[in-house]
C-alpha cells in the first residue's frame, strides 16, 4: 500500500563530471525497477547536471537542504522555488548533520518543510536520536519532541505530502546499522504519534524511511519489516553498483 522510496544522500561528495558518470552507470542498472521510487540528492551545484542526466529515466532528483525564504539577501542560501525550477522533486530537511553542524532547530525544520511544500517539493524530514540519548532510554522522548516541533504543526493537507526518515545518529556513517527490529520499533512509535495528531488513515499512508549505514547486504532484512517504507542511504549511494543493489533488494544484489 505504501510504495517504498530509496533515496541517496550524497552529502558533500562528487563533482559535475563525477555526477554525470554516476548516472550513466546507474540508469541501465535500475531501468526496470518499478517497486520503489528512486531519488538521488546531490550537492546543489550538481543538481542541474543530475536532472539533465536523469531525464527519461525512473530516477528523480532531490536536494539536501533548502532555505525557507523565497528570495532575498541571504548569502549562500538556496530557496525552494529555485530548487523546483532547477528540476528537483524532493528535498531532505533536518538531516542530523545539519542539526549538529549548522544548528538547525525544530522551528527551522518546520519552516523549511512548509517552504518545500509551497514550492511543490516532496520533503523527506529526518529525525533520530543520538547515542547517549538511546543509551539513557530517551529515544522515544527525542522522537516525540522532534515530531512535535517539526511536523505536528503542519496541516493534514501538508503532512500527507511529507515522508519521514528515521535516522538514529549513532548509525549514520558508522557502519553500525540499527537491527531491523530496533528500526521497526522506532518507526512504530513515530506512526503512533502521527496517528494521534493526524488520524489513522494519514498514519497508515505515511512513508517512514530508515537511514543509517544501509548497505546492499542489510537492505533486504530491513525492508522485510512492514514498518519500513524505504531507505535514506548515505555512503552506499555514492557507488552506482552499490546503490543499484540496494534498490534491487526484492531480487537480491544486481
Ligand atoms: C545519511 O547520510 O542520511 C546516512 C544514512 O548515511 P550512511 O548511509 O552513510 O550512514
């Protein structure tokens, strides 16, 4: 009922030339894939070449961040209408690296999500606890706070166009994946929050992706959990064969 989304977050990797080469290799490997929506999120400067390279393929392009004002004196920022005009269809909001290194707050996450929706983009809003929060038993409290600040203030009409990525910070870039059961428990908790705020129908339709050291050899077990509706993939999305193998989880590695 919920079509999975497999999204790659390239972070601050790849040049224009490398971006072009990536899509030349990826496109034929995933040409037949219809079971999931496929998204690649390159750095801003590579969006144009990514959109051009992915034209006439089943791969959509997203950005890794967005500012909430449409235009103005905000040196270095990129707005949602600019991303949309450049051919982006998706945008990651509130990634833990943005929260950690750039001080992104729940209020910023909310404002960025609204701006993205207003421009017709599909936001993937990231939430997740740090290691010490998990170890002290605060995981659900953290997720509840992130949901309350960044997502609950949306209207139901806005929320239905949002996907969530549960990304435990201790699993990002560490090679330490959450077990499928641990991930499913967090997803279930988030879904219960969505149900309380937006009702059962909206909760049942909301796609919650898992992110944190997803690789070709663990995607199948993760996706076997009905609570997991796809993956946000960092490191393993940089290599076309590895990303294609993740996309191809129902049939095994390509
Ligand atoms: C991410 O950047 O969102 C991520 C999950 O990274 P990695 O897959 O490398 O852990």
